[in-house]
C-alpha cells in the first residue's frame, strides 16, 4: 500500500492497523500512520511464527482506523495467487 495524501495536513486519523491474533493470549495490535509516498508491505492472512515445535501460521488482521478529518487516499497493489 502506498500513501497518496499527506498525513496531518490532508487528513487526520486513518492509521493503518495490524492485529496479530495469538492463541490463548490477548491479541496484539500495531498502528502506523502512512506518510505520503511511503509504502507498506503486509500480510493479508497469516505470518510465520516460531513455536517450541518449529514454525506455524499466525493469523493476522489488517484495516484502517477512523479518518477524523479530511480525505485519505492510498494505492493498494495486491500480489497473491488467486487460484
């Protein structure tokens, strides 16, 4: 995703959100404002997680917080195999 508007000038709010859903633990969220012209690469479903038994899939969610003022535009490029 690439930010097309200037954060703080063209809009407020609208931070990019990632939530890691952890088994038997509280979910962990991260918020990041997307600056104009900056890009962000993120997983849309799972990420590799190291466990005591090796590696497993860690479920992830993504979204955007509420835009409080102005308008926020972003360019999303999707890279996945849809078959």
